[in-house]
């Protein structure tokens, strides 16, 4: 066993872990952060995406011991003061999900994208979330949700619908 200390969603944890324990399993099984989904354990789907020291990572590709001393944010940690994060809100309002399995990872990847590019084009959103698979949607509403969240987060007030669209 190896002892690690991490800060997860604003709380400090010190735990003993097997050196081979994946971060996704540590978060889910030891900390109860079950919003971080195990989709494939091969880094193909992105459902387990979390922020590690401010960067989006697939937690099935990181050992818990590699996260020692790090700050981790999960889907459970992004809402503030009981309000949805702007990306969560946009996914809800624009129907950016169906079954919801990919949604936590998709939202975490989208937040990372918007941190670097608050006004992405459709192609930039698609490229930014390309490591996250959704088997239910055609991605169109996900793209729209990410763009709306970017506008909201950057303080832009233009309408979410394209010019000339009917309400």
C-alpha cells in the first residue's frame, strides 16, 4: 500500500491505495465520487474525464499514486453555491444528453475546452471533445450547449440561436 494525499472537489483526503489502483477506481470506490463514470478502462470513451491540477484527463489512464499532491475536480465538484455550472445548465437547456452516461466526461472536457477557447466554432468544439464518445446523440446539441455555455461564461449576451432563426 502507498499513502497518497489529494484535494478532491475542495476536500483533502489522505488514503492508502494499492500502487496499481486507477484514479477512476479510487475516486469511485474510496471517495464515493460515482459521477465519474467507468466506461471502458481503455481511454477510448472519455466518460471518466476529470480535471487534474486544472487539466482534463481520462482518470482511467492515471494511477491514483500519480495524483499524489494534486487537486482533482470531478463532475460533483463543479457546481457552485447549489447552482449548476454554466456547462451543466447549457447541456440541460439544449438537450445535450440522452442516456447521460457520457455526460460527466463530456462536461468536464467541455469546461477544459472553454477555459482555453471561450468562443469556439462548431469545428473547434467537435475537435475539443473528440476524445469523448456519445452513443446516443448526433453531437449537434452537445456542440450547441458548449457554445452557449462559452457565451454565458464569457459574459456575451447574443442569442443562442443563429441569426434569422425562429423562436
